[in-house]
């Protein structure tokens, strides 16, 4: 498992300046997932869950950024 994590870390470091190009892919996947739903999500599924996931992703990115740059 550690070998996989190290390989992923090396790939992410190599692609660091191009990671922003994956934002449209993430937006497209989110839109496709939304339109694939059979019904309109309620408030918790439509507003709070994406907010919580965004905060978790921001926290993970903040922690990873410090790990990469040694801060």
C-alpha cells in the first residue's frame, strides 16, 4: 500500500502545474451525476453534502500542500 501511495505522490508532483486542468473533468462528472439522479435531491443531499465534501477536499489539499512544500 505504501508503494502505491509513493507512486501516486510522485505522479501528482510531476503533474503539479497541470492539476487545474482536471477541474472541468470534475465539474462534468458532478453534472453527469446530478442529471443521472432519478429525482431532485433534498436539501441535505443537494446543499449540505457537497459543502461538506468541498470542505473535506479543501482540508486535504491544505494538508497535502504543506507536505509537498515542507511547510
